[in-house]
């Protein structure tokens, strides 16, 4: 007799949902689909030759180590490199403050496992990154939201949400996913003030920070948090308490500040997502608990991948300059594609449709007239061989039906132009159908096959 499995599943499965993006990508694998749905980098900018050369060097020099199990916290030379990189942003850290994870999604999951009890309230932006919602729903979190506008999180609306006592805030300050907006410096400072006043920590997710195409770099929240503490307490004994009391194992450098911010970033957008390499920078006690959680998950991130990444970043003829040069290339390619998409939207999208114009990152956010449902319109868009992600998936409460996310990094300029033209025609038709139905008193439906 076949065993029925559904009733044997854990209660947490009731709150877990599949990724709308991953499911949508299955529908758009056909080469004739112009997909603005995934958050995928342009494969033509992947440094394939650098990966091939680095892999050969690693296997020739460190083959036995590269193919062996390794430390749960990650390859120490790579953690040292990341700590040095963080110092360029003004983030004082030691390798003991860095945990290498199997992509940013694992970092989010680990933090959920370490921090969230069933029923805990998490404050997010509205909209917010779908992957965080998916990770934390597994731990039966509840969500409260504060909306974003063109300057990021609307901090003026934050205090009321904080009085509800969220466990932590989850913020994407740079080139927000899905919104494309960037949190202004003034709002960053006020956000840190609120975090300090209410004692509510922040998880700062920064996968796109290096992909700025215009304007000045803004300091990460973790840096503003540290500077605020130093300014308030001076640089004497009190300041020393802000730093982790656990010294680095090798005695080098200072340990990470005891602040209110945990920082996340990744190599997925600057090297390649197939590496599945990201990192957490946090106080030692947070890192140690994440290590324990990671040991029960996958023991450690792939050794070979870590050694290859470190070799690309530090070895070869270009050495430490490789990443800088490669990021410059990515910026040039993505800046062009962003400009092409925005120009095409101005030309083809009907009146009443608005969008963000990001200064970096991979995405922009489209808002349709309130009477339209982006999920319904997607059916006609896919019939026209173009795809996007409906916005409701990025709203914890499932609202935002008239919104959608577009990715501009993956498609060529030619495909972007054609895809936006098709979308403009789809939106035009939806608006016309609504207006015709409204004038006749009927309820409009899109008569297309999915």
C-alpha cells in the first residue's frame, strides 16, 4: 500500500510557498521567450577564461586540499580577503567575523534558523526580496512592512511599525530588489537612529552594492551604525566595548564591532552565480551560532569553489586588480541595458504606467493602474513571448497586484527593445479592455490561453 505523505509533513510546510520566480523560469526556458523575469547576470560577461586558468592552477597546486572536506566557516584565506574588502567600506572585521555560505539564500536561511522563533515579527520593506520571505516563512515568522519610494524605505513611517516589537529589520539599501531604488544617506542615518533607540537590529543585504552606474557611493548601514556609536561614546574604554571581546585566533586585526547590523553580500553578481558563494559579516557570537546551524545543513560550502574564487581574486597576472576591472566591465554592460530599457519604456508604455529608474543593480519596478492585475496580464504577455515577475510575490501580505519587476541585465539590447515593445502593446490592450468594459458596465477579462 502506498504511504500518504501529505499528512506526515511538518506544520511549517503550511506557511511555505514555492518561489514564483523559479516556477516562472520553467515556463520561460524556451529560447523564443524574452524573459525579464529572473535576476540573472549576463552570461556573456562571465570570466570563463579566468575561471579556467584559476581552476587549473588550484588543481595543480592544491588539488588534494581543494577536493577535501574543509572548515564549516570557510576557507580562511578567502575570509581574510573578504575582511580586507570590508575594510575598504570602513567595516572593521577579522576573519572570525566572516562566514562563507552557499549563496545568499543559505545566509538568509541560517540567520532565520538562528534568530527566528515561531510567531516572531520581522520588519521588511514593502515590497521586499522574495527569497527572504521564502526562507523565513519556513521558521513561521510573521511580517510587518514599511513602504519604499524613490528614496528607499519611508523612514517617516517606521516608528509605528517598530512599536510592534519586530525581532529585526531586513533592509536592502542599494538598488533594491525588486524596487530598484536606493536608500538616501539622510534616511540611512535616521534608520540607524531608530535601530539604536528601539534596540532592534538590522540585517543589511547588499548583493548589488558594487553595481553602481551613476552617482556617489553611499556608506553601508553597518558603517553608519559604527560611526554613530563611536561619536556617542568617544574612543575610550566605552568604544572598546563596542568591539567583540573575542580576539582573532591569529592575533591579527580587530574583531568586528558589536553593533546593531549584520551585513550580507555575495559573489553571484560580480563573479558568477554558479559558484554559490556569499558571506555574512557579524559579531563572533552570531557567526559561531551560524556555523553550528550550517554544520547541520551542509557541513561546509564547496571547498573547490572557494579556492577557485580566491585564486581568481588574488592569483594570476592581474592579481587583486582582476575584480576591479571585471566589475567595471559589468557596469558598462548593465548601464547600457538599463538605459535601453528605460528609453524603450518611455517610447512604448502607455500613460498611467510608471516605473523606477535605478542608479545601479539589476531591476526596475513597474506600477500599473490600480485596476489592473499583473498576474492576469502575464498570461497575455507569455502568449506574446515575453515574461516578467508579478509584484504580489514580493509583498508579504500578497498585495501589490498592479505591480511587477523587470530585469535588465540578462537580455541583449535588441531583445530588450523588442520585449518592452511587446509589453507596451500588452499593457495598452489591457487598459483598452478595461475602459471598454467600464463604459459598457461589464467586467473585463483577458481572453488568452496560457
